[in-house]
C-alpha cells in the first residue's frame, strides 16, 4: 500500500484526464470561468496601465485639481480633458493612475492576509481533526472565540495606537483573525474524510500520520481549500477596505479604500464628484463579485450535489 | 421542544466568557505595546491633533489614578478586569466629564435596533428566496429573478451604502428635496420621544442604512438555503412525504424549510462578527447615531478611551447575540439534546 501513497498525485492526474473526455468537466462551470476571467482581465488591464500610463500621476499635485472624466463637466463647468480620461481629485491625483496603482495594492493585502490565514488554518484544522482530544478542544475554543469577535473593532483599537502602518503590516494584522474560518472548515472536512475507506486503508498499512494528512487527504481537499482561500481573501479585503474607510492606511500612494475615504472627507458626494468615489467603489464591487463567482464555482466543483441543482 | 444538554450549555457559556475575557485582555494589552507611557502618549497625540487639550492635567490625574500606572502590571490588569466587569469604562477624553458608559448607553440602542431589524429582514427574505429557488413548484420567472437580485452579494455594505446615498439621497429628487435623507437617525432638531412623528422619522432615516445591509446580505443566505434544500430534496423522507400525498406547501414548510433552516441558524451565529463589522461602517457612512459613529468620532478626536470602550461593548454585544442564537438553537432542533454535543 506504500505505492498507493506514492501514486496519489498521479491518481489525481488520471482523474483529471478522464474528466476531460466527458462533457461535464466540473471546472468548466460558467461561474468559475467568469469570475476567473474578470480577475484575469483586471490584472491584464493593470499590466497594460503600468506599461502605457504614467503612474507618477497618482501622487498628490501631479495634475490639475477636480477635473471630471472625458465627456462630463464638473460644477465649475470645466470639461474633461484627454490627459486625464477618468478625471482627477482635489489634491491633483489622476484617477486612472490611482486605479492602476491602488487596485493591485488592495487585492494584494487580501492575498497576503488570506495566505497567512490559510497556512495557519491548514495546520490547525488538520491537527484538530486528526489528533483530537484536548488539542481539538483547545483549537475549537480558540476558533469559536475568534469568530465571535468582530475583527474590525480590534483592528481599530490596534490602529488607533499605531496609526501609520504600511500595507504588509496591515495584512499581517488582519491575518490574526483570518485563520479561524479556514480552521473550522478544514477541521470539519478532515473529520469526515478521516473515516473514509482509503484513509482507513492507509492507516492499516502503517502509513505515517503526516503522510496520511498531507499526501492522502490534502489532495482530495484541494477544491475545498481553494474555495476557502477565495472566501478568506474576500474577508481580508473587506477588513482592509473597512480600515481604510476609517482613514487608516497608506497616505502617499493610496489604495482604493483610502481614495474613497478622502472623497468622503472632502464631501465629494455633495460636490457631485461621482468619479472620485464612484469609480473605485465600482472596481471594488467588481472584484468582490468576481471573487464570489470563483468561490461559488469552486463550491460546485467540490460538491457534486450543488452541481445537480443546475 | 428539546431541553438543553448540560454539556452544550456549558460549552456555549464558556465561549461567551472566554470571548469577553479575550476582548478585555486585548484592550488592556494593545495600548501598552506602544512605546512610552500610554496616557502621556495619548495626551501628546491629542495635543498634536487639536492644538491644545482642555483639562489636560485633570485628565492625566484621573487616568493615572484609575489605572494606578505605578502599580505592578498584574495589579493593573486585575484592576482593569474588575473595572471592565462593572462596565466602568473610564472617561471619554474628548468630552471629558462624560464617561464612556454614558455615551455608549446612548448609542447602543440605535445600533441594536438597526442591525436587529436588518438581520430579521435579510434572514427571512434570504431563506425564503433560497427555499423558493430550490422548490420544484416555484414559478420559472421567480427562479430567474432571484439570482439576478443576488448579484450584489459580497459587495461590502459600506460601499453599497455610498451608492444608495448617491442615488436616493442625491440624484433622485422630488420637489427639489432628496427622496431619502443622507445622514442622521432622525430629523435634525427633533428630540427622542415616544410620538408617532418621531417614530416615523426614525423609520424614514433608517430605511437606507437598513437596506444597504439587507440588499448585500440576503443573497448569501439564499445561496446557503438553496444548497441545503437541494440536499434535503434527495432524502428518503421526501419521497415518503410525497407518496403520502401531503400538500406541497405542507411538505415545503414542515419537511424542507424546517430541516434546512437548522444549519442556517448556526451560520447566523458564525456571521454575527462580520455583520457588526459591516454595520459599524454603514453607520459611519450615514452618520447614524450609533456605535459606529461613536467609534469614528473617537478616531477623529484621538479619543482612545472612547475607541476602547465602544469596541469592547460591541464585542460583548456580538458575543451575547451569538450566545442567544446558540441557546435558542436547541428549541428548533430537538436532536441536539439527545446527541449531547
């Protein structure tokens, strides 16, 4: 049975190859593809923007103030100019440059926090599900408590003491709360997998526990883990944007949330400068919707019962 | 109706008290992580921000006495825990003679009202939509409509409230007046009292904030409910129910929704934290008179005592909400007492 263990990745490969011959390849569901497509497109546009647009324009004072997008006029009846196709805000930052610079920063915070959270979640989830006993009890309690606490409030208290921090530190702070949901989720999956036939078989054949965990169970959990990662990322971006809306965040080169915070501070709503708060809001909304679609798609891949429903 | 198993009850209470303890401890530790004397640092920050601080000496004296900053750290910690348990949260520095307890007492009912009503609406609407999505007798047009309305799920409530304010508080105008007010929890100049006029003003002002929570949240519950319903449709007892010739609505309610709602209740308890996160930001966007705005004013005035106290009370509130949901759960799921989990 030791060779069975070694074969697992290969077995995964054959499974995939077999599915490719059928029409109902679960990876070909429209939700997953659309979501991934949107995220791909966003990154492609950011790449293009970095190649062809001057990102220095995202700094304060780089452009004329309060210009509307092309084809619109602002309250001083100025018309949009092609040098600033999406307009500028009230300290002279070019909106297009802001988006090119800010969007990857916002998604990046989510990715870092979610990665750290997932890593801890995988370790703790497997430990709790496999070792059981008091280890399980402690991990479950810690998870329940962490999930109950609204993370934003603790992050606000921390940031009130350390007001100026960079995005990576912010991401790491957020990840202090991002491990709990994956841990709970993975633990539940591991518990149900632990009793399945192939795991029992491996155990009977004397495969070491660590190998059972990471070489037998883990590959089967991959779609779940991916879905959980995306959900985690959504949550982390949400926390980051929340903190930024409160005014905590990088000041010199802003991310999307910081841009929206400044627009609110400067009463952009009342001055009808919709491009200032509206465009970053819409971009964020699109990112969130795309992540949700990926999440739903992955859920269907992991759970055949949901596929049946369509 | 099931009764609680002792084990279940004890575990839930343990989680509640642990949460309160962890929150209090975090709030004790965090300001001490910053270099220097926490109170001096706070006053310095306030001075830097506001130019000068009224009653600075009084504040320093009051806080020094309260914290006993010259005592050893474990004495400080125990005193802090004792004070916190008695809900003695100290003074708000920006509104000095006022205590945090007074300010929180005024703001908390607004937050509980807003979040509570929004929760009841999105939980009901979301679960109904999800159930109808999976039910075989639902009209086809409804099955197309519901997923379209779910597009906004996962957009943060705070961002969605920006859109709502812009559209309904700014763009759409009737007789030169916006359709809905942009800010506040009731009309300016009114004093809270039990009159119909005040009540309707509260509803009118609360509509947009509540909607920004409901519209982006109910889709999540519809999705979860649909998943559960699909699972239940495959169960043997469903075939039996249909074979018995029970009325479709009876089957939908007693056999499907009744069973599918159980995991949704658990999910609600898990999502309370996220919900509070979101509503704090929504309140700030609408300058609603609740805890969110209180925190925001704390941040704006560098009033650390206020931020601490408000955060702590909100964490306790959400832990309490989770506890209540967990304790009502056995009432709708009699099996829990038998399994003794």
